[in-house]
C-alpha cells in the first residue's frame, strides 16, 4: 500500500508542478485569483488499515481509496491522464 501511495504522490506532485496541467479556475470575484487544480497535493498510506489518503487541495480535505481504487487510479495516471481518482473510476 505504501508503494502505491508513493507512486500516486509522485504523479500528483509532477502534475502540481506543471503549469499546463495545474491551471487556475476562472476568477469568481474580480481581482481575486481562482483556485489551482492542485495545491499541496499528496497521497499517503498511514500504515494501518487498507486505505490510501489522497489530497488534491490541502485545505479541502482528503479522499480515501481502497487498494483496488488506488491501483485503478495509478494505472489511469500512468497512462498519461491527469484527472482525479473519481474520473479514473468513472472512466474504467
């Protein structure tokens, strides 16, 4: 599980650091920049239980993935796609 989390984490960080992928949402309030798709993103395995935590924007909380969901998401990312886990699960 830890290795799965690490690979997902590496993909998230690569996407976060790519300005072509990590674009800002349109401004909702004039003069106030919109949110980026990823901000302090991470994936980790806490070492207990069968779940991996995935965070896209740090202050919005995390999502929990089972081993099967994490494997599907990692395959999705390794295929070159840049969406979130629910997009990978929807598209399979």
